[in-house]
C-alpha cells in the first residue's frame, strides 16, 4: 500500500506486509484449525471518490479495525499503482476461466 494511503488514513487496519502467497501461508499455517484466519484482500483505488468515503466512514473506523485485526489477515492491493493493476488483472483472468 502506498505511503500516501497511510498519510491520508492514519488509523487503518494492520495490513499484511508481504506477498499474497505469504499472507495465505501465515493465515493457514497454524496447526490448530481455530487459530487459522481467512485472508481479506482489500482492493483500493486512490483516485476513486468512493474509496475515500469507504475508508473514512467504514474501513478506518475503530470497530472495523478491531474486528479485522482479530479475525482476518488483511492484504492490500492498490490498483492505483501499476503493480496493483497487473495483479488485479491476473487474478481476474484466473477466476473467470
């Protein structure tokens, strides 16, 4: 996630830093099933007015932040950046075949 995101929404969920594959490994590696957590992929577009509203009113609210930290591994994908666009296209292609 870009530094600009953190500057704009300083109170935000703790995003997993690393690849999506690593996030999945962390999420599903505990041997005790109850300790495993699903991966929530957050797709963000910095130039979208709706992203701004969503982040301010929902994603960055203390209740949602606490819930996500407790129950999910949150992995961000910023489609404003070229790498994020490429990843989103790759995932889209692989799921629509």
